[in-house]
């Protein structure tokens, strides 16, 4: 917790901007949000919430507030649950066009950033990529059962490997996964491994 001026990066500023936006959209005071967090088992005072919001992007010609608090990942997760949004709604600037200044990366197209944060596509794809970048991204970013492979040969091979040689799945209306080729139900154990 800091009491003096703090240099915040673009993600910290986005969180502060989004916290204020979402809290106000939900019609919550700082005290009401603090009380809700406490009921959920996560203690964050109204003063602490105010200091997090103080980190928002300063308006042109204004001095940034002196009393700013960084947010940790437990705070972020609890706030997302309390505000009934996914963590990305706090982490990323609330826009789908233009570019986003992404910590550790710089300016990236907003649509690309959101697709990356939602686990749909890698942040960067090398020129001339044969689909390996997306296959690797899916394999390392998402657990079995929710990976989203495309139709490139590299992704098809990764998908078949993940499924123990079974191939592509489709999700039935009841949410159950079925192998496309055989129509057999596909199940995963508690570790996300395919049951044969």
C-alpha cells in the first residue's frame, strides 16, 4: 500500500478505470462494494477501494492523486466476482476498436488483445505461420475440454493428439462432448485427461 505518488502501468490504470466504471454502473458505493466483498470472504475496505480507483487514467491537465493502491490478483478476482464480470472486464480497457497499450508488449489492436485474453488466439502470430502458433497457444493456455483449435493441419494434429487419436468433438445441446467421427460420448477425468 502506498501513500505517495505511484507510477502505474497501463494495466493498473485500466483496472482502476474499470473498477470505477463498473462500480458506478452497478449503483454501488465504495462502502457497499466493500461490504459485499467481506460477505464473500475477501476483505477490502472502502478506503482501499478508493485508493485503487485513484490510480485511474488522469484527465488532461490534472495531477494524479497522491494516495494510490495497487491491486493484487486475489483482489482482482474477488472484485470481478462481486461485480459479476470476468476478470478481463477489469484488466483491459473497455473498448473493442483502436489499440490497447498492453503491459510488457506495447500497442496492440484491441480486438487482438481481447481474443488473446479470452483464450481464443495468440497475441502474436509469426509471419508465414502454418497454424502452429494457435495450436501451441491452445495447448498451453487452455485445459483439455475447452481448447479451441482451428482447421489448420497443425491444429488438427494437436487436437487428435490431445484426444488420444479420437479426433474432433462437438458439444451436444446438453453440453456433453461427442466425437464427430463416431458419435461416441467423450469424457475427461478430474485432471482434464481423456478417458479411453
